[in-house]
């Protein structure tokens, strides 16, 4: 028998920090941003996944942007360290602001050596022994983001676009390389701006087909009130018996943003955990103004 599970954690707060999943938004809003993110999936369940991220991105001139981050994932007896570098080119065509991005990643996944002493593990298992030695992978994601007339946006990220093993450790995974569009994250949304009431409402949908993960559809709505002093969001996932994500946050002094989210599943497994909790803290600084006016996003 063989079992497969996703190896890359996905944040539920990608609506607020889309650069976490799409390098095309590196340096967006013409601001330097430092994001600290922590997520506990299926909290209270033994061996449940936990993720910690620290990421920076910002503009480098009028059209170029750079970023980088470090991501640590723990799932049961497995741990993953991911180092990421982001690069983006931003330009304007009439009313459309376009961002093309690329992220390169180095991943190291390793199992705890104590796993081999488990009574349920057969001695001499090449796959498990190889996992304790650790595997190293180079990966890349391509991203595109288009914002039209400061209202309509469409986004496409292609994770695992270029994937290569950097070792010969036996791990029992499929070594074949699929097509460029085998895995994708697609977003489509609209920004409803009500300036008289200082309110923004952002409905959107997201389609996700990520490596070793069931196909997923997200129906999102986000509200921003009083110059982002109150931020609220709601996501419904109809697949796999359904789930809801509740988000609450605030922006302090236009620089510090704090967001908390709770994922609750409608499946029977929900009775064995207290949901998935995620907290993000972001610090933003505007970029220096160029001598010639630069095009900025919303």
C-alpha cells in the first residue's frame, strides 16, 4: 500500500497576503513588507502539522521587486525547511497593472531518527531510512497577477513548475515531471470601493490544484472598514464535506497589520481537533519616491 499527502503548507490568509502563494505580487502596493506567519492545523490532534514563516518583499526601483523567506513545517515525525527567493517584474499597460514573478525554493525534508526505533517500523526499510537521511529538492513557482482599473483582479500561480531532486535518497515518490500546468492556484475577484462610507468589499474565488492534494474551491468575501482599522473575511470550501474560514484583523498606524483566522471543517474529523488556527503580523513601509513618477498598485 502507498499513501500520499501534501508536502507544502497553504495559508488560509492568502487573500490578505497573496505573495505567500504568488510571486507575481512581490513588491505589490509599492511597499516594503515583512510578514511573520504561524499556523497550527488540526490543533489538539497528536502529530498535527504546524508551520512558521518569515518573509520579506519589496520594490527595487520602479519595475523590479525582490523578496525572500524561510519556512519551517512540522508534521508528525517529519520536518521541512524551505528557503525561498522571489523576483518580480511590474509594469503598466493602459489601465492594467501587471506583475510577473518567479520564486525559487530549496527544500530539505527529514524524518526524526527516533522513527526507526518505533515498534511499528520494520527494520531495513529503505524508504524510512532514506527519509531520516533527508531529501533535498529544488523547486520553482511562476506567478502572474493583473489588476485592471484598480477593481478587477486575476491571478495565476504555477507551483512545482520546475522541480528537481538534489540527492539520491530513496523516498518512494513519483520521479516523473508533469506538465507546467499540472499544479495551479487561480484567483479571480473584484474590489467594490465605497469611499463615502470608507468601506471596501472584495468577493473572490480561488481554485487550487496542489501537489498530492485534492482539488479545492474557495468562495471568499473580505471587508475592510475605517481605513483597515477593521478587517474581516469569510471563506467557504464546499469540497470534502465543506469547511469555513473566519478571519479578523486590524491595521495600526497604517504600518502594522495583525490577522487571525480560524478554520472549521464540517467533516467527522472536526470532533478530534479544535480547528486550524493562523496568526499573521505584517510590518509595512512605503518605498522611497522615485524622481520620475512610478506606477503603483492599489
